[in-house]
C-alpha cells in the first residue's frame, strides 16, 4: 500500500504527537485533516507501526493509538522496582513531561501493558487498612521488627516484612525471605496463614537497611540520569526527536552542505561560494600535505580504489598491518585493530566485550557513538557529569556489579575541555574497573609530542585498558582503531561482527594515514604547539569582545543555549562566508545549544581576527 498523498505530510506530525505522549483518535484525526478514518488507520498501521513496532500500539477498547511512553506493566515487580515506584510516586510532580519517558525506559522490559493511570485514585484494590487483619498484622510486624510465618504460592515461608506499598492499584508487601535469603515482593492478597514467629531472625538491622538503601540509591540515581539519556534512546527509536518547536521538518535548513572544493589553506567552496572552514577536523592540515597526497596516489595506483573485501577474507593488506603496528608503537600497546570508522570502533568495543551483566560509567557529554554502543551492549548505564570525579566516585561506591567500565573522551567534542584522566585512572584502580579512552579529538593536538591525552597527563598505556582513536581528524584520512592488550584485540578480530562482515578501509586511505602518522611522529611537538597557540589567540580575541568562549584544545565553543538563536547566528555566519555549524539537539541536550569552531594549523591570524569581528556582529543582531 502506498502512502496517501495527504498522509505524506501528516505522518511526521502524528509521529511527533506520539513521541510527546499524546494519544491519537482516528475519528478526530479524520475531522482535523479531512481524510477518511480507514485511510488514517491503514497508514499508521502500515507505516508508523511497521517502523516502530515496539513504540506504537493500538487500543481496541478506546479506538486510539498510543506510544509506549503511555503504558506500564501490570506484572509483579521486584523489590527494587517496587521501591523505585514508591519514590516515583513521591517525586513525580517534579519530573514534569520527562516522567512518561523515564518510566518507559525503566520498565520497558515488561511484557504486559496497562494505561498510564497508576496515580489516579480510581479502581484501586479495596483494603480497609484499619480493619483488615492481614494488613494490620504485617504493618504491626514492620513497626515492631518481628518475623512472620506464612503461606505464599502454596509454600511455607519465614519472612521479615519491611514495607507495604501500592502499585497500579494493588498492595504488595516488601519482605526479606528467610528461605531464599532475598528481598522479595508478595502480593498482599496471596499471603495466607500469617502468624507471628517472634523477633527477627538474627539478621542485623543495618544489613537489611544496607540492601534497601543500595536498591533505592541505585534506582534513584538511574531515574535522575534518565532525563539525560532519554534523548539518546529517542534518537535510536526514530527521527521524532528532530521535530523542534521551530518546525524542523518544514524548515528549509539544509542537513548537508555540498562542498565543491577544498584547499590546503583551510578554504573550501560550498556550492561555489568560498568560505573559511571551521567545521573541518583536519586539525594539522595534513589532508592536503604533499607527502600524504602522494602516498595515497601511489597506493591508489598499486591497489585500486577499494579493499574489495573484509579483513578476514581478501581485504587485509600489508598497508593495514603496517598502520596497525605504527599505531601500537605510538600509543605503546601490544596490538591494534583497524576498523571502518571511529564511530564503529566504539560500537565494536561495547557490543563485543560487554553485556547486560556489566555496568558502564559514561560522562553525560560522551559522543553519541559511545552512548549508542553502551545501549546496544545491554549493559547498565550510569552517567556522571563531565569531569565530575566526585559524582563518579559516588556512583562507583553504590554499584555492586562484578564487571565495571569507566569511559571518557580525551577531549570532549562539545566543550573542547580535556578530561581529568589521572583521577579516572585512580578511581578505576580503587574500585577495580576497566578504563576506556576515546582520544579522537586529542591525538595530534595535545601531549608533549602530540600523542594525545595519556601523554599529556604523563600516563602509560598500562593505565588505560582500551584506547579508541580515529583516522579522520589529525591523521586526515578515514577509519578508526582500537588499541589494547593482544588477547583483547585477538578476541575482537574473532568475534566483532562489524569488523568481520565489513569491507576494510581502502588501501589508498590507509597509505595516507601511514604518512600522516609518520609526520606527526617526527614533528608532533612543533605542530601541536603551533596549533594550540592559534586556538588560544582565537579564544582570547573572543573574550576581549565579551563573547563567552570555552575549550582547552583545538576546539573553541561559544555557548548559545537556545536552538532558534543558534540557527540564526549560524546562518548569519554562513552568509558572511564563515563556515561554523551550530550544534542543536540531538547533538547536545536542549538548553546547551552552541556553535563550535575547530581551529586548524592552516588558519591564519588574519582569518581568526576577521572571524571574531563577524561573530561580534552576529551577536549584535
């Protein structure tokens, strides 16, 4: 079935409404858009439901479409989840619109769904608290810290009741089950033959309270973090997050700019209009370096345009092996694996090495590939503020996972700040965690010889378990890589499907990266020192003109904190031949919009001065 012509423009609107938690009545939509009810129903079912089978559903009883944000499970919950729901009930008024999204994320694994009415005082299980013997017995045992014997699910149990809570209209007792030595939830109606046994069974109060507090802290921290990570989950479920209040779908804003030429002096042409390029990651200008270009040309003549196969078939050339060895040498690791992109490198690490039994600790401003990789792995995600070591340690203290990974970026792409790697390494050793460093925006830029964050802080490779890098920035090529111990890299070669099933990086690209790496290894200190001086000059010029600017590496960030204003300033800069893109959601969280300037070695001081003048005019509009 083809999409009805009228429905082409309406489907994005409906998807946006669903993502905002609205229900859709087909009869009301028919009146609103003057389209037959059956046409609307068929198109939603055929196209939106097909695209998002786990996010959109239809209720026959109400004849309405809902998103999963409006549904919760009726199934029995674990003790920790009951506690969490109790907390949610107490604090729900402060969560606002985010609340539906948070509950969906927290309970998305439940199979049965019920309409989101858990806090409306209707259809609740009728229990007279004062006169109900069962309720009174359990409540009294809680107050007096007494043990009970009872029958539950046809089994005799010895329990120490801790709390009585209501969820979705039903009463549950949160108990410590002596038989299994676990905290459990018992549906109050199913508890039978209750009798007092006496004082609690030699389980110290603080032991039980530690278990309760641990559960509460873990889930409450998770709830707090959902406001920050829900946007990334939304990105993975569809494009609805891009529908901003300025009409993203209807706007004429171009999603890609057509580059028609680029030269060694950091000028490029966008649709024949010459501009100063501040969006490139060619930090050291090696993309047009004569030796690099000639190396790529020679490989192109020798090997052709592509690799013609995956690394384990026919796509692994001597050039690939040579680059891997050189990267291992520069970063001082046992081995390196070369992959198709830096984004894919992060996906491979998470999905191959980690699973649902592990916990990963990520900074809130982590690159989208890190967030997505962590999500795809199924591991528990704990977010901490950028460079907030106190926050990180608090999360580590409360986590009981056997396998933990702390992930950080050497230089944060959305702030230009350098990570506090020594403290992260110190905490990792203290709490027995693995460490992972994404050094995409640091290599070639910081460090005594331009070798990146570890060198900058005087750390060794043995301090960082997994090092992820890219060829697309200072190395001016395309691809990504992972450095680690030999056994880890060997495991990735054998198990990482994106590596096994993808064509390798073309030899000509690899040859260019090899030559770039040789240049950095030989002249890294001189190149990085010169680049940092230019970045500091640009940043200081902005501050002199009362324009807020942050960043400690090659990146300079101008915070705007408003989507419409960011797009307006970015458009003005483009019109004035300054190519610096505004960063808006989902690239950053709402309220953290900004314009990013990547300073490169090929920018001249006159270009930087001129750009500051144009930026000042933009802020005066």
